[in-house]
C-alpha cells in the first residue's frame, strides 16, 4: 500500500499549506481532480521526491520513502509530454531505462514494446512517431524500470479522443497485470469514468474522498 499521512507542503510566502492523506493499493488506480493551481502536481512532486514536505509521512508497504532521494524511489512518472529524446530511436530511448551492461537489454526492450502494442517500432526515431505512440513508449519505459508506483500528470490531455481511450485501456491493463499503485491527476471526466477505482478532489489544500 502506498500511503501519504498528513504529508504537508507549505510554499514560502503563501498562506495556504497543502496536507495530503491518501492510500493507493496494489492494482488500484486513484484519480485526483481539482482546479488548476489546487496542488495536484505538488502531490506528485512530493511522492517522487522533487519537493520535500514540511511534515507528515510517505510510505510503501510500510517502508519510509521520505528518506530516499528521487532516483532511489520506487516511482515512475508519465507526464502529458512524454520526455523522449526526439533524435534517438525508440529502442535507444528505452535502453536508457536499463543498466548499461544489461546483457538482456534487447530482449527486454522487445518484450516491453510488444506489451504496449509497438512490437516493430524499435528502430524508428522518436521524432517520427505520433503523440499516442510516444505515450506508449513512455509506458514501455515504465515496464522496463519495474517500479511499483506509477504517477501520471494529465497524461492524456494532448491526445485525440480515440487515442486517449486506447491509452486509458492500456494503463488499466498494465496496472492490473503488474499490480502497480497508480495515481493520476487530471481534469478530464473521462479519466475518472474509465479509470478511477477511487477518487479524490483537491480543494483548499485538502484531499476530499468523492463517491464514484
């Protein structure tokens, strides 16, 4: 279980502090909604280690995550923009998720691409594939990293409706298959309707459980 307990962040010079309490179980997708500026991305940054809380606890299966630097946390992040290196091939982008001396890298990359429906895309340059395909590559990268927590920040906002539906179905399938703890922040009602096992609304710095 991923748990945030009174995880607090106070922005210097701002009167409002954010206090987060939530749980994400293995195989569960939790969606957090809220207006722009409500603090949704701040929550992801705290879990990933990009920001340091002023109080509270963050744990995975009872292990303290706050003592770990970002690169050591069991977390992968999928942003609205996929953050691929455009000049590199898909396979080379994915190879960056693996140790340089991994002798099974080619096989692992091929398997990951197959799992996200891009079996023949390894040689293609990232610049030459669509936005939806780039998001699939980013999910393949998550598979290679084998980290149990997946954070998604407005991941489908730039995709057309059909591609977004396909990506939601893929996230659901991969979360189930890998028992990820998946947390999505989103404005999109379709993300809630299609994906949410549990829903929170972030308002005035607090997470409020919503009935689905």
